[in-house]
């Protein structure tokens, strides 16, 4: 089921903030690869999210705060050779390009060692990228921290706090992995355990003397001469050599004494202006491919979200991306059937952006010993109302519109869409169980007097809840319909329908299923769901609108919608505006923005129309016009 856009954005923001806090202030809960996928998804859905503006999380309370000498920003990322080639091609055009310096990307916790005339003055964690925690007493106890170096140097030495596999095996197996253990120990107030950590360095800068180092290779050599342990570093001439080296390192990384999760590639030429950017352009993290593990499927549990039943595979415990995995997503019934999956089969498990991993297919023949196999049992009836479940292949769900679970989930969805935070889950459950609030319109008949009688409420709390429920709200048509929780229909889908010209509730109600099915990305099943859902919810929608609290924003004037029905995908940098601003402009004119090149796209916008990038290639294959920024601006005008 496609996630509601706003709900997914909110969920991603909560997850990212939570994982940032656990990473920077304690013990990381997921791998860097998983975090990167969550970050990239949020960036594609809402590039202007305030969460993306923060590099890290708040520093740990209890430590003094200190500012970095140069911001410790995020790196560009390449997840595959094609993305890396595109980056390498882009930076190789610099007039002063000096070749590539390739380093191990250490999987630990970032630290800046600040020196004043060669004497260690402080050690600062990454924090939010500008300010971090000063943990100097702890750092002095770590292996690899040099207290005194060349007296001519005043600046920062950057490194990674790591725990070796040997130390983890002997003393910290209760922690999920070496990085988690290192993150926790380095921030202990009493400093206990810091002696079990090591610092490996990879960069340095002297803010008062931008010419202190001739180039990146000289810098690494200088760090080694000062007594630091430096990350594995090589000089290479071209991207294909680096791609081959990455494969070799990935195959042998288990033999290293510490964890790495990719390579860092830099332009050998030092560009201090670039280094001071929040996201430097002349270096990139070239990540390893996502880790895959093989295991045996032991049983399938069916997770219930609203009225949808999602299969979760229970497998033999296996180590994957630094954690022990025993549960893996199976997505939907069709996936089980397509794989010919059975209990006892050997499966291939991969961790992606999900909270739990995913079973991607069957393991290669001979990967694990064969075992006896049994068929997977699908639930047949709703556990709440007893109705026969409907199996549409991509989802298994209860079709009963009056199922109590469906009604309750619709209320939860509506409250989430309108962000009525004061009406919590416990109060809603009480109202639902007492049959006081069974439908959305019931919310707008509540009074503060009756709410005050419910558990843990009181007059003031009740008045606050009612005040927020009755705060007038103007909703988009797509958001209003999505709030009624039609099976598999989120706000993104409704935006496609509305942008087709069905921009009032009356026009939507008059739409026929075959007409909606002809729209891009809709299809027969979704079209039928929308048409039937609008029919079934008609009276309830009218009651909500008649409350006077909720209204639907009128469609914008026709003359302002000159790009209606068109879709755009942007790639590369624009000269006159940011990409997010361009997307807002086309949406205001009735068009839609796509994050990738798909069939039916109207235009691919790029300032490098002759590039061999993946998006350009796909656009040519699909016959999609590729236009430059000047042509795009002409369309806007």
C-alpha cells in the first residue's frame, strides 16, 4: 500500500531525529546505510524539511560545548558505480584537479582534535556539525590520540573513534556492534572504558594557514609522521581503478581489525573553500553494496495495520549490517507466490531503509542445507469482525467498511492528517470503545463538559482538546479525501487525480472508474477503490463539511494552472534557483514533480542535456524531452 505523503514525511522526520539522537548522544540503533536511505527518501519527498538542515543532533547534556574549527558537514554519497562515475566526471573538469586520493571510510564516531601551537587543547564530537561536546579527558585516554605534535601547527585533526573487533569480542559482546559500543563509551561522564577505544585520523586543517598542506597526500604523510594512526590511503588515477579497488576492499573487509562501510574519495588538490561547505563537493563517500545474508524461513506472522494484513517472515537468527536479525518483511501475498516461498526454504535477506530487513528472494542453490518444506498459511477471515479477507495480490485486507478496526484506523488517520496532537490514542480509544466517536463527524459533536468526565481529563484538559478539534482548518482536496483512509489510497495518489482536472469534490464524485484508471500511476483496482470510497463516504464527508470547522480549499484559477497535467523531473544543479524552488513553481502552476524518470514524464530538466547520466539515458529510451534551464524558464514564463 502506497504511504500517504504527509504521513510518510512525518514518520521519516521522527525516525531521523530519533536515530540522530541515538547516534550522536548514545548508541546507534541502525546502520549508516539504513540511515542514508531514510535521509534520501525524506529529501526526495520534502527537500525543505527542517530536519534536513541539521547535520547531527543536540549534544549530550553534561559536557562542555565547543565549536569546530571547520564545520563537520555531511559528505556526498554514491551507492553504486554509476553514481560514482557521475561524480568523478563532474570534479575532473576543475582546472586544478590533481587526481584521486582514496581512503577507507571508517565506521565509528567522528572526533575533532584541536591543537594550539602543537599542544592538544580539546577534543570535540561531531554534535550538530558546528558545535559538539568537548570530551577531552576521555579522548586523552584513547589509543592514537597524540598530546603534542609539530609546534607550527594550530588547527584541527579529524578522526574516527573506533573499537577493534578484538576488544569487542573480549569485553563488549553485549553491544550490538563495535560502533554502538564506541559511541556509548566515548561519552561516559566518568571516562570509564575510553582506554578500550582508538582514534584513527583521516584529515587535518589549519584555519589560520590555508597553505599549510600542499595537497591531500602530503597531509596524510604529515599526520603519520606526527605519530597518528591514519586510515588506509592510496592515490589513484581514474574511476574504473577505484571501482575495482572498492570491490577488492569490500571482499576482504572482514579481515580488517575494525569496521569500514565504504571508501572516501577526494580530489588530491586541497580546496579550503570547499572544505568549509556544509556538504563539500570535491569528496564523496562511495558506499559498499548493501549487505546480504542467507537464512531459513521458519514461519510467517501477519502484521495488522488498520485492516491490512502484511506478511512478516520469521527466520533463523543471522548477523546483518552489524545487528542480529530474526524478522524480515515479505511485503504482500504476490511476493510470496512469485518466489514460490515455503516454510523451510533458504532465503536471501537484505537491509534497506525499512526498520526491519526484507526477504528479497530465495537463496542461491546450495547456500544452506536443504530442509523439509511446508506451505505458508494465509489468514482467511478478519480477526476483528470475522469478514472474509480480500486478497488483491498486492495487499490482503478486510473489505468490511463497518469493521471496528477500520473505523478506528480511519479516526487515527484523520487525527494524524489534521495533526490534532491533544487528542491522544488513549482518549480516542475510550471514546471509541464507548461508541461515542465512531465516525469522523462525531468528533465535531463533542463537548468539553462530557470530555471532562473521562479518565485523567478534567475541565482544562477537556477544553484544550475541544479548542483544537474545533480550530477551523482549510484542507486541500487531496488531503481531505486521503483523510478518509480508502484502502491503499494516500495523498500522493489523490494529488494525481486532482491535478487531472477533477479539482472539486463534485467533479471527483462524478468521475467514472475507467477514466481514473487511465491516469498515470492509478490502475483499475485503485480507481475502483476511489470511486466506491467516495460513494460510501458521501454522507460522512458532507456531515464533516457541514460542521463548519473543516473546509476544502477552492481550486486555483484556471489562468494560473497553465502547466496542469504536465510532470517534471530535475537533475543536476540549476543556476537561477534551487531545485526545491523550481518544484514549488511548477506545482503552483498545476504540474507535478517527480524524483525519477518514469514513463509518462513530460520533461527532464538538466543543464547537461548531452550527459550520459542514468536519468538522461532513461529519458532518451522513453522518448521524454530533455530540456535545459533556459527552456524550462521559458515554459514558466
